[in-house]
């Protein structure tokens, strides 16, 4: 699976609606984890570290 910028925009929109103060996180099917527009993008391979 390839990361798409829409993932972080969608989760940031939800975070603003929910009032959450936590940093948004997307878990996706790729190999690399990184930050994108104040959102953590986490590889599914690293979910054991959460």
C-alpha cells in the first residue's frame, strides 16, 4: 500500500471534530514510518511498538 497525503488530511479533520489533543496517527501497509503535516504515519510492521 502506498501512502497518500489524503490520509493525514482526513485524520486531522477527524481530530479537530473530536477535540482530541493527541497527535493523529495513521497505520498503513507500507514499510516506512514518518511524520507528515503533524500526523504520525506508522508502518503496520511497527504497530507492536505502539
